[in-house]
């Protein structure tokens, strides 16, 4: 007995298609009738898209489904906006975009659409990178955008290298590398040489950060998410310090560290 197509097993498929068609219609109407939308180009939209992406990331970290839905909508709008502009230039349209990504997904999932066997995530990733090399990529690292923030870029570089087997075997080995880099960074400040060679110290600090990112990845921690959660925690506690000390008639610039620490410890209990 043949399997029922997945598209037929989704009772909401038609509603989803209608919603996407509505977005395309609204986009066409805005592009033709709104002065602001008429003026937009890929270049003017670029920084707005980056901003929307970060807003989505924030909503995900806050575990806020309502905001995630909103930000996904904003990004979906940007996708069809870019495609609409390309259509006007006769480069491609949204159908070309969607078919291209579908074709790529089918090609890179031979364990689903072909005869290849892959029963774990590691094998899937390895196959993905090997297929990319066979289909034109000269380097495994070509898919890492140059404009990514450095921490995110480090994660992606390491993840892609791991995809072709270039990785440590045990987490203990990675931690030994972290300790080695820590010693080298520390040695730069214990040297008798004065002044400190900032370029060399910066290089050693970069190596230390890279090794820490590697260890975090190896034990299943997203370093970017971990740091952002710490940022949010610090902001929350510092703003508590500001507001509560102000209620007591104190000013931050006039308080001792010990006085501020009292409020900080209270903030940690919230």
C-alpha cells in the first residue's frame, strides 16, 4: 500500500497556501501603491533584515511564541520583498526561490529521497558537507558568511569542519586545549617585557575564545546563546541596582563598590 502524500495529511494545507498567496498579493499592492515600498532596494532592506533577524533571536531566547510569530512574519515579508524586486529586474521570482531551496534539500537529503542510509545527525551533516563539495564548493568553509559576528562565525567554522571529520575525539582533549590557551594568554601578562605586546596578547585571547567555543560546542552548549543569556541576566540585575538604589536616594556614581554589591546580591535572589 502506498503512503498517503504528506500534503494530503495536513488539513490546513489549503489555508496555508491561501495565506501565502495573500502575502504575495499584499506585497504586490504595496510595491505598486506605497511611496515608501516603491523606493526600497536590496541594499536599503539589508540592514532592516539583519535587525529583524536579531529580534527573532531575542524572541526565541525569551521563549515568547507571540513575538516569534510576529518576527517570523516580518522576515517572511522581507523574503517576498527581495524576490519581488528581483522579479522587476527579471532576475528571478519567488517561485524560483522556493523551487531552488526544495531542489537543494532533496539533493542534500539522499537518506530521505534516495538510497543512502543515515541513522544519526552526525552522518547527515557529513553527507551534507560532502555533497556541497561535489556540487561546486571549493571549501567546506565557503558557506560561512564573512559578515557574521565573530562568535557566531567561530561556531559555524567549527561545526562545518566537524562535518568532514576534522574534530577532536574526546571532550577531555578539547579541555586540555582550553587550558593550554589559557596558559599562553596568561603568560603574555607575566612576561618581563614592557609594555605588553597588545597584538600578541589579542591573538592569544582570540585563541582562548576559539578553544572555549570549541569546548562548548563539543558538550552541546550554544556559546552565543549562553553569552546572550548572561548579558540579559546582567542587564536585569544592574537595572535592579539602579532602580532600588535610587529609591533609597543614592546615586551610582557616588556609591562604593561594597554599597552597590548589597543591591547586586539582592538582585541575584529575584
